[in-house]
């Protein structure tokens, strides 16, 4: 075999090898991607006041590294595969609340106070995601709200807001404070502006459900795009924000004058509505104060605030 023949043969062998590698490469890349993609559980569970470090350890492959910022630590999930979204199962108010098709889950742990997770934020897909008819989205979301109501979650009204329900709440608040027991018609659904919001309460816990929709695709005869977001907080944390930060560990001592001011604002608004013939839900009772931590006690509630 001549030297030229050996060179040509060597080149042919090299070309054949490169060709074989090229055809096998996509399969190998696909295998490597599968190895690199974390496997996520079908359900991701967490609870208010659970320590974020414990949640991180339990779902180490599903969570991104902890983010520390101004005395709090933020824990959030890695991006999920769009065709395998988990359900978020939250222990909120002693009730296990299931939120299907979670796009992201984020928990804020108040490390300075050492109390654990004080806020849970969940973004979730509406049904199968993507473009869908507005009525399909409406029915899916109203079904989610109905399930929350069946589980015991009830509409909550801030201390300074008038106590309204049904069509009267819709007319007064618009999309800002919708009644979970009122089934919005398709026409009402399409007439609402901005973010649709429901606030619910159970066992010293608040859930706020916001519905965002693509504002450029609100033609009722064409598909729209929707996303749900849930914010879950303990009543204790909601009450703390009514006072200055330096006073928050002892907000109970300041609660009565603050509550009286807020209730006065409500009374004025309700008197105006009554004069217009709009019924007030007079049997609605504001949530009781959350249990006091060791070393503190709740104030005695005066009659004008009962």
C-alpha cells in the first residue's frame, strides 16, 4: 500500500467517524439534557411559619439557591417543565389548600424574627394555559373559587371598607374586591377592568387571588390569555403592617385607636350607601384578632368594635 493510498484511506476513515458522531450527536445531547433536567415531584408542599431552610432541604432539586435581602430570605422554585407542572399544596389556616398547575412558588422567611415563612406567593396556569376563550377561563377560575369556599374560605372586608356582597360589591368595588359567592356572568366578566381580585379568610389566614389577563386581547369573541396569582399570609402579619416597623412586635398595644379610626371611615361610607338604598351586610363580623404570642395578650375589644 502506497503512502498516498494510506493517506486517502485514513481520510476516509476519519470522515466516516465524524459522520457517525454527527448523526449520533443529537441523541447524545438529548440524553445529556435529560440527565441535567431535575425531576420535580408532582406535588410541592409548604406551610406558613415553616422554616425556609427545611423547605429547601426537602425540595433541594426543585428550589433555586436562597436569596438573602434585608433580614429576610426568599426561596423560590426553579422553572418547571411546561408539560409537567406540579400542584402547590399549602397548609394555610390549618387547611390543606391545593393550587394546580403551579408555574412558580415563592416563600419569604423572616429570618430577623426567626418565625419562618410569613408570605407565600404562587403563580399558576389557568387550565391548560395559552390562548383560550374568555368564558372557558371564567368557568375554570370560578370553579377554583367555589372549591375554596367549600373548604371554608370566606370573603373578608377591610375595617375601613363598607360591608357589601353580591352585585352591590361588584358595583361599588369593581374588580378590586369581588364576592366569592357571586357568580359573575360572562358579560360582567368582560366589563371588569384591570386585575380581578378576591380576598378570602379562614382561621387567621388570608388568601388573595388575583387574575391577570392580557389587556390587548379582551375581545369577547376572540381568545384571551390568563394567569392566576395567590398570596397567602397569616393574620398576624397583615395586622403588623398597620403600625410603624419599630412598633410591629407590639402592634396589639396600638390596635384599638387604629381600629376605631378605620371603623369610623367604614361607618361614614356605609351611612352614605344606606341613604342611597344600598343594603349593608350588617351581620358580617370582622375576623377576630389572631392569638397573641407568649408574653403578650390581645386587647379587650370595646363594644363599638365588636
